[in-house]
C-alpha cells in the first residue's frame, strides 16, 4: 500500500459527499491507504477501498470535545503519514497531533466554507454573542493554524483570508463526480403526471424555505398538480413546526413530500424524478461571498432546469449555461413566476436541462479536481521527505 492517510471529521457524516465520495475514494483509488474516522454508530466498515472507523456520536454539541479526544486517539494509534481534517473545531487537537506524531506527519486543514461568516449565523449561539464568537473563532483559527502543513480550499476567494499562513495550499473545487450520476432510475412514487419540483439540502430558515412555501402556494393555484419534493434535515424543531404549520394553514399537504437525508448514491434517482430544481436562499452574509453550490451543479449535471435565488455564485453557472432563472431571493412572487414559466414550456425546460448538463460535463466535474488533489498530495509528501 501507499502512504497512510487519516481523514478526520467531528461534524460531518462519514459518508459526506466531499469527504468520502470525492476525496477519500479518489485517494484510495490512487493507492493511498485511507482511513476515515468520524461520528457513527458502527465500529468499522470497509467501503470502496476506504476503511471507515466510527467514534461515538456526541449526545449534544457541548459534548463534541469528547469526539475530538476519540479522533485524536484513533489518529495517533494509526501513525499516518497525512492527517487531513475537515472541521475548524479540530484545530484544537492539532498541537496534540503534532506532539504525538512528530514533525514527519503532514497535517492538512480542509476549509469547506467561510468559517467566520458561518459562525455568525449559528442559531444555537445567542444573537448578541454571534459576532463576538465569530471574531474569537477567527483569532483562534489563526493561532492554531500555524501548526498545519497544508490548506485545501474550495474557491480562490478564500485565499486572502489565509494569506499569512505558511501552509502549502491547493484549490480543490467542490464539483460533482460525473460517474456518480450515470444511469439514474426515476422513482415511481413521484409520477410524471405531477409537475415535480425538488430541493435537497438543509432545511434552514436562511436557506429560504419559507419563501419557497409562499411561492408554492401561488403556483398551486394555477397548477394544482404541482408537487414539491423536500429532502434534508431541519436545523431546529421550532423551524420544523413553523414549516408544518404553514403547510397545514395553506392546504399544501398534498403538494409537499418530505424526505429524510438522501444518501449520495441515491441522489441521482431523486433528481431524475423531478422536472425543475429549486434552490432558494436568503441574501444573508454567509452566502454573499463566492462559493460553489454543489447542489446546483449536481442538478445541472442531471439535466434539470434551475430556479434559484439571485446569488452571484449561482447566477454565474445559470447564466453560462442559460439553464434557468435567477430571481430576487426573498420575493415569493418572483420565484412563483419563474416556476410557472418553466411549467408552461416543456420544450424549453428540456433544452435548458440539456445545456446545463453539457456545461457541467465540459468544465465542472470532480474528475478534473481529483487530479488537483492527487498532485497536491504528492507535493506535500515530497516536502515531508525533505
């Protein structure tokens, strides 16, 4: 086997799209000995050449430090050549990793998002403390990050935030893997005689779910056969109650289907069962910087026309492919009009979907990014040998 890679996450599921399906499988296929460790109810599994070790999931976010300790112990036991971690909070164990594993190990911090902006929107932090907490997190990140050897970023715009870090870095875009979306099977529970809209993602208030439901109530007045497929987890039980109350009050029960979290390997089948992908999202600070909406690109890869809130980082792809509409984020009437325009013109829906798929296959797939990741690992390990 090749070099030993230990991948750590304390927040994400072990079968996370970016962590497992893209990065871990890519490394394993290239001959690396990959072990992924994260919160899970099982002890060990081998999947697609990746060894997955579970540590007990925390009973609450306040118990997550116990998870950090469990991850640290497992990583030290494995004696890897590379430790690649995916959560800012795991910076807390970097000094202990360095002390236990020595200077020879390469430690890589994978920065999925704009850390400070995301903290400023955590609903479990009291509103008055969010900005101070975000500021403190930035200071801690900068201090503990001095001990890492590598940074993996998602977009170029993250680079200036880490310009003073000595770590070697790579930009590994979060593009979908084309091979993972081949040969979908539409699901019979979502029949083609319904006009099917789909959103698969986090069910958070800031993701625009209420705007979506308000727009849906307008759409069904004109197109009663409309069905909205909603998949994902609610951020809070209080928001779930708010959503369910709105659905009941506006007689949308037969127009909305809730799914649990959708396993990545089944995602293509759900997307193949829809006519339009709907990506709402309020214009909050967390979404104002450029990022990559993997959900958008996955929907485009599956040949779906798009209705999206008018976020610049989404509009870029929608405009390039001419595959849908970008509308005012918090305007349910604008969302509804875009949905209805697509419903009326099936031929244009199909043409948009074809343009969307062609663009992703031509320019924005994981297959290209995998080469970037592997080249980065080779460079990182060569430096470690020096």
